[in-house]
């Protein structure tokens, strides 16, 4: 049965949520599920903006047929060709052979790459600034390469001042009836997943997100319709400010996140002593993660959030403890920069993790390794206890003054 929601005037949401998928892109855990949003405008011409993942394909087609109510589908706009949105595009093109495909020059060959179909005779190829008038609405297409794939574009509807933003402004999390961000406590219940989505999906492409934000600043936008998560029609500036921070790698919080990679608990003991001493000095909201237990996507998100990071790692096979090395390389891949980092290393016979972590951090941009790396030889002794006190002094001094 259909589940179509009217958003505004002649604009409809006909997406769906997947609460069964364990890992988005087969890598990111999504315990709260994920939504795939598609939008339909019933103007003089009918316009579908994006399709959906195959997981919700059946419901999507029911929704679309119900919403069209026998009218033909005139246009399908393909803002993003990734299969979480386009897995159902091939079937859509078969079911509506008269629909024209509005896409840019990078998207058109991707359609043939994913499907055994040639859309050259039904493609309306658009480039930056091109428009499509469908009656009351005039859609403008803006290229947004690498937010998150090279063919990504966003679509602006000047009539109702709606930005169809593709992956931008999306979030993990299934929609539970409330499809608008102002119908949920977004800061309490959604922000962490929005940050984790942004940092892991497009975190690497801050410059490209900045380019999109600069163009968006010149437009009057009353509603943002992303491909994942709630629709924004109130307090847009609050979410735009988050994107401004994330895309410039500016910490959201002046705070500390401690990440420990510990084999038998001694390195974790050092991390916990440091956390306790920081708390004594007045540092609040300290985060502490075991990198072997918390999925790396959460760790990356927390590193984007905090101004100060502590990496506490055992030495393993003469290298950085594997989960910590994986985390650090993931941070480098996502382009994180501009953080202050304190180090704790451990090695029973040859502690090398501190030196090796420093080397990786030096390959990243504007990462400042704080003085006073604490070296454990197996476990915390009096010398290391004093070292952790000094590190707590230095971090607290920076955070509180
Ligand atoms: Fe939601 Fe880049 O796909």
C-alpha cells in the first residue's frame, strides 16, 4: 500500500526507510536504519526527483503510481547516480518509457554502466545553471561534483524556493512518520548520526562542499530536501552552520576525545587515568573510546567534533596497534586537519607506536602533536602517572583558558 506524504503544495515525498540493513555501503553500521528519499512534483508536467535503493523499491513504485494517479511521468531528474538512489532507475525507465531523463554529461554514461540501457534518445542533458520549466515551477541545476560522486548535482526550484540537495544535508536514521526536521528533536536524536553521515560519506570533500555552500548562500532557500533523512523547512541556518564547520574541518566542540587501543588493559588504564585527571581539572564531556570495540565511523565522527584528541596505543608487531592504525588512516583519508593531538604509547620491549603515530599525523594537514608523549613499558608506573598528570595539565590548560 502506498505511503505518500504531501510536503508542500504540489510537492510529494515518496521515499522509504530500511530498518533491516546492517551496514550502509556495506561498511557503516546503521542501528537506526536509513531513509531513501525521492520527491515528485505534480506540475503541468510531472517531475520525479531521484529514485531509491532497491530495498524500498516495491513501496516506491506503489507510491509513484498512486501519486501520479494515471498521469504520465514526464521527467526524472537524476541528481546522484549512486545505487542507494538509482538501483530502481532501470526499472523506472522500463515502466515509464516516455519519461525523459534530466541528467548531466557525467551521469548519462553511468546509467549505461549500471544498466543495460541507452538513454541518449531520452536524456535532457543539463549543465551548471541550466533551467527546466514545467509550468509553475522552474528548476535550476547546479553541479556539485564530489558531494559525493563526480556526477552529483543539486536542483533548485525557484517557485517554492526548495533545494533538492542530493546527499548533502542527509543523515543516517530511518524516518518514523515525521519527515520534517522540525518535527523531531534533531539536535538530541539526530545530530550525531548526521555528523557521522557527513564525515564518513563526504568528509574528504570539504572544498567541494564549501563551493556548494557558497552558491547556496546566494539563493533564497526555504526548504532543503535531501536524499536521506528529514526535510528542512525551519531553522535552516542552524544546520547550514554545522555544514560550514564540518566542511572547513573546524571543531564543533572545544573538547577532548580519548581513543585507546589496548591489548591487555594497561594502555586503557593510562587513558582512564588521564581522563580522570582531566575531569579533576574541570574538563567536561570527556569522550573515551576503545578503538577495538567502537566502529571506526563513530571514531571519525568524534574526531571531527572535538578540538583535542588523545591517541593511546599499544605497539603491535612493531607497528601501531592495528585498530588504531586503521582509525588514523581513516582520519587521513577523510582529510581531517587542524587538531591538537596528545599521544600515549605502550610497548613491553620496544615502544614504537608513538613515533609511528606522529609520522602518520605529520602526513596530515595542520595536526599539532602536543609535547609530553607518555611512554609505558607494559603498565603505568609512578613515572607514567606523573607524565599523565602533566599531559592533563597541558590539555586542560588549553581547553579551559
Ligand atoms: Fe546516498 Fe552518495 O549516495
